[in-house]
């Protein structure tokens, strides 16, 4: 490694990852300061209370043995102080747990810092907030090294074999950021899949052009080339026609489920604001119905109620009736997951919010590498979907009606076969 790629530290000892070392030392200092301030507040509360000998009732009493807290930048040693006194007061830090939860996300924060450095040239200033004045040794070449590492890691991830698992459900969406390149808004085509064990993983984060059929076709064909031969049982997405057209070409056996969140937003766009709350409630009665028959009944009632006055809103809803109600043919335990593209929306809401604040230009590779890093960080916190034990039955092709497995009458089947 050249000198340009090393952060100048005060210690003469070499470190494997200078940036991580800086973050770790800064995290240790911040955690310790937070704990000490919390203890000081506790002692101040009891400063006026004395024991029978006229001494302060609650005093400091050294430290507990040093222990390491696992954070996103590695283990950080922390010494928690103790209190002593006749009062039944025990010092318990309430600041450390919240900080630890944030510290696990320091790794996810680095792409944002990098993005800020690219757009405003304030990377060093941003890092100083985290790690203090030691960050002044951080050179532009180190930031360049980070960029190359992320892009290399992302490129390798895009070549991995995805056929080792059986993917049952997909969520697909196009993520438009506030970033621009070549006078166009940058878009990432994203697919998240659920495997047979109920685990959610990113399958694709690819560059796209306005969610066109060709762009989605390339994404799907690449997945097939990398081993995803067996089609998913159900794909969930918004109304972007490009994805559905490409899906029908590459995986024609896959069922379609339109996202109710996107559909609701699309319908409301055709309505005046004063009517929207009432209409939104009526739409919810459709997709929250206990069974398909009740959903159709609520659907028909919506059409009759709003057809005359708001025909465009009704047409927007009616054209996707079957695709909106496909989830009724799958286990009820899975409905909360497959009615919307929420896994993608919730993961990338922050990305949209942050990138819209970046006024400068950034190339497509940088954006995709950044989204990849943030996505991988989010993926670590995902839980398995509810009712994952039903996934095996979905894979086997067992039938579900209104979320309940359809019992097969073997005697009836045998008689029919005999006939």
C-alpha cells in the first residue's frame, strides 16, 4: 500500500484499516464521555443528601471491569463507572445501549460520508464530527481507495451464483435518487428475494434507464445466467410496465402481485385532497378483506361509489383487479409481506432522502456501489418472514384459497381416476 493510501496517525504502529481504526478510537472516546456525563448527572441529583456521618449519600466508586462492546467498526473497550452509598441507588447507563445500536450502523454511515465528500468537498469535516481532530490526516487518496473498494466489492457481488437457493417471492422496484449523471436522474433496478428458509436477500441492484422493458430484461436474464433457473412463485411490484413485460418473457410462470401502497398513491393522484382520506379508507377495506369474495365485494362497492364522479381514479384501480388480489392464493401468514413492496420501500426511503440533498453530480458506478453498501448493511438486520414454514408447501405447489391450504380429498380423487 502506498503512502497516499494511509491515514497519518500519531501512533507509529501500522494498522490494517486506518479509517476503521480512527472510527473505533473516536467511538471509544464518545461512549466514555457519554457514560461519564450520565454518572455526573446522577451524582448531582443526590449531591444534597448526606448519611448519618454527614457524608454524601451517593458517591463515585471506581469502575467495573473493562469490557468490549461489539460495534459496526469492531470491538470498542468501555469502562463503566460505579456508584456507592447507603441509598439504594445503582448507576446503570441508559446511554450506552442506544449508542451501541447506532454504532452498529457506523459502517452504513460511511457511504453517506463519502457521498457528501463527493458532492460538497466536506468529507474531512464530516469525519471530524465522528472521530475528532485525528481525521485531519485523512487524505483524498484514502477516500479514493474507499471508492475503489466499494466498487470492486459490488462488482464481485454482481457475479455471484444466485442459484444455490430456491427463491419463492420477489419484490421489484426502480429506485430513483436525487443524484444526476449525464443530465438524467440515476435509477437503480432492485430485486429482493425470499428463499425457502424465509430469509430475505438482495438479488439485484443494477443500473437502469427509466425502468424500461429492456433494462429489466437484462437484469432478469443476468439472474438466469447466474443460476436462477427456477422462477419465483410470486413477484410483487408497482405499475411499471417494463418489469412485468420482461418478467413474462423471462419467467412466464411467475404470478403477478401489484403493490397496494403504490396503487393507492396512484388512485389518490386522480382525486382532490379533500376526498383522499375517505377514499384511502375504502381502498384499505379491499386489501384488508378476510377473503377474496369480500375483497371483490368491497372492490365493486368502490367502483359504484366513485365511478361517476372520478372515472380516472376508478379506471386506475380496475385495470389491475386480478393482480391486486393475487395474494389470496398464498398463505395468510405471508399476506403482510406480499401485498406491498415495503421491504424495498423501507430500505431505500433513507437513500432517497439523503441523495436528494446532494447537489453535485456523481457517476453511476459510485451510486450503485453506495446503494449496494447501504443495502448490505440493511440486509444484516432483516428477519425471516412470518410463517416461513409454509414456504415449502408453496414450493411444492400446494393450493391455497383465501390464505388457507386446500385439503385434497384422496378418496374423491381416486374415484375420479378410476372412472
